[in-house]
C-alpha cells in the first residue's frame, strides 16, 4: 500500500506513455479509469495503462519502466484486488487478447496464455477428456492471476496441476520458465512479487471419463451459485481461511453478516464476501475490512489476513494487517 495519495501526473509517466506507445502494438493510455477493470468496480485511474498485444510489447514496456524507475502493477481480470480511490501512480499492465490462447502440450497437457480465463481452460480440457482442472471452472480469474496467487477451490489448487510458468520480469527485461518448486507455491501465494507477469502456464492433466469430468464441473458450478453471492460487485473471498478454520464462519460468528460501512457491506449470504454497493468508495471497502479484522481478532484471537490485494493509497493504511 502506498503511503500517500497519487500525485498529479508527472513528466516521467507522460514520457513512458509516449515511448511505449511509439513502439508497442497494443493500447497505451494516460489516466485510464481502473474501476471498470475490477470486480469491485471502484478505484481511481492508472498513471499509464498498457494493454500489451504480445511478449514484445511487454519487453518494450518493461525496458521503459526499468529505465525510468516507475512502479508497475499487473492486472488480469481484477477479481482479487481493491484499488484505492486515488488510483495507481505508475504503469498498469493489463493482459489482453494476445494472451488468451489455449493449446495442447503433449498428449495429456495444456498450455495457456496468461490472459486466458481459468474456466475456459477447464472447459477446453473437458472437451478433450482431460481431468484435473475441474475445480477451476468456478474461479473467475485469468491463468496469469491464478498462477500468481495459486488460486484454488474445493480442496484443490493450481500448484497440484501446474508444471511450469513462463514469467516476465518487467523491471529486469528478462523472461524465465519457472517450475512449481521455483515458484514456491503455497496457500494462496507464490514467490512472484511486483513486476512479475505470468505470460503463460503449462498444466499436466490425466485422461478421464468425459461424463465424470462434466459431472464434477457441474457440481462445482452449482456450489458456487448456491453459496457465493453475486447481487453486488465483490472480489470473492475477502480474507484467507486461517489454518483449520473458515474466515466466513468466524465473521458470521462475530455477528457481522450484513454489517455496513458507508457503501460497503458484508454479505448476508456468505460473510467472507464484501459488497461495494452503488456509490461506494474503495475506502469504504477498506474501512469495512479493517473493522471486520479487528472484531474477529477481539472475539476469537484470530487475525484474518486479506486474500484481496490492497493497491494504492488508503487512509489508515496501517490499521489493516496484511500478512501473518
């Protein structure tokens, strides 16, 4: 989290936009609103938004970012981020169409671009009678974002089926193929930090019975529909589950279902889902997270750690504990 609001657009950002735009084939824009690119639908603009068409565009953007010493944010579908109302004071790389491909990798594997959606990969595998990706059919994330946070559901996670990932180190101008061990994948985390972008990933699956694969996928879709609220913008699970416990159950037991802070609200259906109601600010959602974390800590002695990534400036930033 940044320590101060985003300043006026400075000359280095204008220079970055000009230099990247002169060479890259993708889109480059100054002060582009980011709220439409996040599932919360709140937050301010990017200093510079870059939507690269291919890895060459990434190399161009990375070289400019490194030379000018600019902060960089990688943004996929924006389903696990809360961007501050002042936006992000640097370069935002938003993976687009050029990274949405899916193809076979040997007899039992699949390789996908970082911009491909996980449900699309799961369905691609189903059509080819390949099992192992079924759990991801209800995860609203890109391959790149999913790998970066080791996304999972229903007791499974991507680290169990991932073979390797091609990672672009934007600030260093290099791209490496990293194994699961090198990625250091744990519960909802990896070793990938800021400026590390997953260009593509290779998954190793197993032959399966088509009807059984389809049945598991339908079960997971139904479970999501029945248990996860969707009536207002949200980012899915707000906090990670503590070891052996459920974040949603702890929040509910603290009596916080339906609790509101301005335009932000704890869901009455699943307490680990926070809504951004019409007119909500990102600060409202942040303040609600702070309050819920504090109340659960007081009631049960458990500190809930955010699963949602907090990006940019927030008033009272130090009040939210973001790591164990």
